[in-house]
C-alpha cells in the first residue's frame, strides 16, 4: 500500500479478508477492510472507499473500540472531502474531533482538524480553514506528527494563495 503497488496490496488484502472471515477474526477483518478502503480512496473510488470504511466502523463498534471507530469515520470524512461533499466532511470532522480530543489522541485530532480545514477551504471559508490549520499545526508539532505538519502546511499554502499572498504561500508550500 505505502509503495503504491495497489494491485499487489489488494491481492494480499483480499486474502487477509478471506482468512479473517474463515477464522472469525474481527480485528484483522476490520483492519483489512480499512486498508482496502484506503486503496479505493487513493484510486479515486470514493463511494467504494466510504462503503469499506463504514463496514470497518461497524466491526469496530461491535468490538467497542471507539478509537478505531473514529479512525474509520475520519477516513469517511477524507473520502467525502475528495468527492466534494464538504457538508459530510464537516459533520464527521466535528464528531471525530470531539472523540479524539477527549482521548488526547494527537493524530486523530490532527486528521479531524485537517478534514475540517479542507471542508472550510474548499467551501471558501478561509478564516475558519486557517484557524483549523493553525490548531492542527500546534497539535502535530507537539506530538511530533510529521504527516500532520506537512498536510497542515500544504493546505495553509493554498489558503494563502487564495488570499493572493503568493510569496508567503510559496515558502509554506516548500516547507510542506
């Protein structure tokens, strides 16, 4: 998956899904469905990705695992953002932000804030997007979450470009 060899990853994940079902292993099943959903998202198959993440979330709910329920919902929010469904992204982002703040989960908070910032950015609410991104940067830096820092800076660069601050945007995008 991380090497973007999606065909091979799908083959392995389909085997993992079959094995998890055959052996009654709901944790492995939920994890495999989650990864499979991420591949669908990366391939632009957003509705399929959402279906897989929601199926994973159902299993996490049955296992009473709120952290992974939140992760599944964050992925649904991310795929919704990519589809242009910013209302759904915002709704899920608010829900997961509350969950992850209560758990003091740095990465979860960062991803929730990123989804909320993206929904605001592409909804032309630049002040809200910038506020969310600054908070995400703070959480990400405090927790050493480099991916959160990079995404925050990337989206912040877009906010600045939309405001006509091209020099500052260029610097921030390079930092990203």
